[in-house]
């Protein structure tokens, strides 16, 4: 029996193209314009009807034809650790969710920094601050928590 991944590989169309345009249309969809050399243009793309759906896999290339390294998403782990050391953040944590601050997942004897670290993980729903990655749901929750703290601090 063939796996779904193998079926996809068997019907895949491979060609080189260049990104020439990217814009958001009125519906909210994104329109991507690719230019393909006539020598690389697969015949099936000429004959497939308009509206044909595809799954696309695109690998950016360097000039020497090797795959281009992609930039790793930003980690907020260091920011979280610095925030946990901030005494004003400790006060913020206590003022916005005192029950979470003192909940059962932390020992009441722990330092405020340890409690703040636990509070951040609790609020962002992660087991480790290493999971706080830009673009992830946890990363968004951390940025919101930072924003809420900054707003609280200014008022």
C-alpha cells in the first residue's frame, strides 16, 4: 500500500520559477505571481483548467542551486527570563491573576522570579519558555502578556 506522501511525490510536478509579485486581493486572499521559463513549464499546467487546485512546495535556492537557509523564527525565551526577573512584573502578576500567582503548580516558598517564570508559562500555556516562538500561539500569548504588562506599568 502506498502512503499519501508517496502518492503526492508520484504526481508532483517539478519546475523552477521566480517570484515576481505578491499582493493581497479584495477578498483577503494573497495572489502570488511566478515566472517560469518556457523550457521549465510543465505541459500539464497549460492543459489543466482554470481554477485547478494544487498543493505547492517551494524551496528557495541560492545562485549555486543549493537550498537557501531559512531564518529561524525568533524565540522569546530570553525575554521571558528577563521579564521574570523584573520586580515590577512580579507586582503586575499579583495584581492581574493572584490565584495563578499562588496556584498549586508553584511552591509558596519559591522566589518571586520562579513564581513569575511559572506565571508566564501558565499564561502562555507552555511547559517551557523555549516554546515561546514568534508566530506561534504561545508566542502571541507572550506578546499579549508583555503588552498588558507595559499598559499596566504606564497606568
